[in-house]
């Protein structure tokens, strides 16, 4: 099976998910703010864990079309976490997502 035509796609060309977010699965791995530490989730809070603040690797999420054939579709879920070298690493299939907080309508003027 050919996944994503074996290439990355410009953001927003595929359908968004239920929350209107594009490209959450399988386009490129996304660097995360938190670090990847083996066993972190065995001692972290169960609900909404913040992620490790220090460690040798940044966490990656979302999967990448390039790794689907090796890891299967499960490796492209947004919940799937991985690591791939230190934060200085630059490879094809690795990106980041910009995010910002939007005030709720109850706090806006």
C-alpha cells in the first residue's frame, strides 16, 4: 500500500479532524516541547501529564509517511510518541506545529 504518495504535503490539503486541525497524522513527525524520557508515564500524573521538562531527546508525535511501512499505521497516531536524536537533528519528515492560546468568548472584551 502506498501511503501519502510517499511524500510530504503542504499543510491543509487533507481533510481536518473533528476539531478543525489539519495534518495531525502521518504527514511529518512533529517536535514537541516536552522531552522523551523512557518510563515517564509510569510515574507521571494520569490526567493531562505535562511531559518531561529535561532529557537528552525531544519527544516526537504524529508519525511520518516515511515510517508507516516500517511501523504500521499505529505509528502515525497523534498519541504515539517517539524520539529521534537530539533537538539539533535535522531530517526529512520532521517538522513542528505552531500553536497559540485563544481567549474564550467569556473573557474577550
